[in-house]
C-alpha cells in the first residue's frame, strides 16, 4: 500500500490543478482518473465545443463578408475536418496536462477511485487506452488494478454527467452533448431539448452551419438564470439572425425515435428532426465512490456538501467542482481545487465566491455578481447603467453592433454589485467587470478609469457613467 499526503480522485479542471498545487506546496500527491486527464471540460465539454463554435462562427462571418466590403467565393465547410481539428486541439491540451503533472511529481493512477475507508482510496478497473495515452505523454501510471492508497487528505473531484431521464428513448438519434461531439456529420435538422447554456451553445453552432434548429424549453423562456433584457437580446438574435425556432413554456412529450427521424409533441404541434440533443442539465457523479465508507452523506439533490474551505463533514476530505453543486463551471472547479489543496497542506484558504460565467452563444454572454432579479429578492436598492454596442466606434468598425453591457451599483454606496454583457467578445469583457466588483469599486471609480479608444471595453466606462446620468456618448434621459 502506497502512502500519499494528498490523493485526488478525478483529473478534470478541478482535480489536476488541485494535485499540482498540493505538489507545489511540498506534498506527495496521487491523482486517480478513470477515463481521460482533463475530465469532461477538456475532452467532452468546454474545449471541444468552443473549438467547433470558433469554426462555425468564422464560417458564418465569412458568409456575411459582403457587409464589410469583402467578396468571398463559394464558402463551405467540412464537418469531419472540423471534428478532426477539435480532437487535435483536445489531444495537445491533454498531453500538456500530463506533462505538467509529471513535472510536478504527481503520480497518476488510471482507474476508478473509491473509498475503502475514510483515509484509504482503492483504485480498480484500469482502462488500457487512457493508460497508453498517459504513458506516451510521460506521466507515471500504475497498471495494477485494485491497489489501495493511504491518504493524509483526499480531494473528491469527480464532476458531473449529463442528465438523461428515463422517459427518453434509447436510440442513436437521441444524444447528449458528449454523443453530439462524437459526430463527424451534422444532421440537416435538430431539436434541442432544453434551453440552458449547453443547449443554446449547440443550437447556435449548428444554426450557423445551416442546420434547421428548434429549441424546446419547458420553462417560460431560455436561459432563465439571466436578466430578462439579456436573454431577450439573445433570443431575438437566435430567431431573427440565425433562424432558430424557440418554443418555451411547455414540455416536449411523446418522444419517439426510429431509423428515419425523432419526434414528439409540443402542445398540440408535432415536431420532428433527424436528431434530438438532450441538454436538460447535469447531475453530480458519485456512483461507485463509496462515500458511505468514508462516512459522508449526500444532499437530497445528490451533491457532496462543503463549507467555505471546500471541506466535507469529514475534516480530511474535500469536495470540489460540479460534485459539490456550488457553481458548475470549470473555472470555479479550478479555483476550488487550489483552495482545497492549500487547506489540505496546512494553509487556511477560503474559496472565492464571486464567479463570472460565460455563455458562448451568438452573441456571447458574460455575467458576474447579482442580476437585477437577485438584487430585488435581497431587497438591495440599486441603480443600473447601460451602454449599447451600437453606439460604440469599435463595434461599428467590426460590424458587430448588437447587444449591450449593464452594471448594477448600490444606490446608497455606489459600489458595483453586478455586471452583464451580451454582444461581441462578451466572454472576454466580463473579466474586467469581475476585477472591478472584487475590488469593491464604485461606478464613479470605474467611470473615471481611462479606457483605450477605440475598444470594446469602453462600454464599461460608458455604462458606469450612465449610472449617474453622466454618459458622454449617449443622449441624456428625458426628464
């Protein structure tokens, strides 16, 4: 039985940074991964989807090059080649993760990790293919199944999996996100079941490549986590610019699939397409983890509950990322992984609670802090400042004038408490707002901060001035 100061179960965006940080702090570290280093994010989530989205977005812009005075010939795409490029990007990054783990002295065990006891982790079911890939990249691999590792501390980073309700037919025409990413040929028509982040991202990507897309959302609108004005902007673009049909407010029922099509009923309307993409959320993955042997219980929703230091109810066991349910975002998992590792090594680090979110739709969306709805629910008096990309010189130059940015500031102190962007490069722009809110800046201070011209980031300066009705480049409000 090998002994380690820290054992990490799961090698995703939370697990491998946790292992590296613990090693940086002098701990002996083992990482147990049952499938592929990088986890869902690198292999079947963030990276492959954004690689495909980048290709689809470029194709869409090439088809509209005439709007900018450019002439292009017959523009086409090869989805199989796009898929191959996606796999190459994933492969390079996965090799990089393996090299980083080796460089930091982390020992990687390829197999399924589970608790044999509170401070013991059993590794079983070694999978040959990932093991060969890891060996080729140079990291250390144990080929012995059913090994037991003794751990001073254990960090659970097992992530989540797509939810696939039992009422859905098990058929090749019904896939979740991972199955969709395995395709080398696009369907001519697609029904997306679920109008959340994953569903809307895939819908935009497919629509930009000419697929006839219908989104079906049981709730009253898509992306209900966002403020009304933000999701209204996205929905308008989906329907008017990309031709996506959005059906909301009712469930899709009587879903059936055969060799030719998949279909169902929305209200009284029959729907059918070549493929159904199920994107109704993700659930924490704890199957076979043996939590009972560690004395840990799950919440009613299936999450492993933790405190602000990522500790479970057992002091030597931590849980990070999707499995604890605090924020199902890769960058949140990374931050929590670093926090857990530092605490496991004797430091006292508190997890960051201000987590920005990005949605890679067309247009992009970035959000951080409170929405207007959340501010109202908490009885916080606030003032908003808003600025449209249509009034911005750089946006006009780029021919991307849709959308806006918005900031929320407390009415009593002027402190920034929320920021939202929908439009060009919103996923990049949101980081400035995150820094401003974390630094507890006021709207006046952000407005006085000089921004380069002409840039998209000027929208934050203008929106901050707008909070006080002092925006230079927009007409004053009517009194």
